[in-house]
């Protein structure tokens, strides 16, 4: 399985930023093992795609070390996320409540701030190589 997703969202902790989240697609069981979230449940929808947040993955070991001062941007978003079949909405796992929640600030219909590769047929998007 290969694919990628990109979205922008407004974090509830800082509404002055609009960070980018980039992910690479994995099968659910493989992603849960890679991220050590073996207790997570699947999102109860058909055609859901699951992604690892590339920036969280790349900087996780650095941010866990108190002796390293990072000079790069902060990595936002969860370490994994889900996208619905039509790539209209992104979801994160709410651990305290043990369920998936939809990002309110991510919506193809109203903001057009989520993209998937390959794109679903319903979006009819053509990417140009420039």
C-alpha cells in the first residue's frame, strides 16, 4: 500500500498558527506496531486510510532528549492520523476517550485544506509537474 496525505489545521492550543501535517500511508496493523499504539481501534468507517506523520516520526527521538536544542520548526499534529475514503476529513486518536475524533478545522468541502495521493476519483484533481 502506498499513498500520502497532507493537511493544514488550527491547533486548539495555539489558534495563531496553521501548521502543515504530512503523512505516509500504512496498513492499520503495521502502523499500530510502528507507532507502539497497539491498543488503538480502527475508525468505524469504510475505506479509511491510515498515515504516519512524517515530521513527528523524524523528530520524535530528538524531542525526547533534553540535551538537544532544536533549531528547526516544531512538528505539529499526532504521530498518526486517519483520512476518510473521499479525503474530505482527517481524524486523530483521542487517547483519554479511546476514540477517533475529526479535526474541525480540516475540511475539503469548506476549506480545501486536505489532499491525498493518489486522490479519490470524486475530487477530480490533476497535479501538474512544474
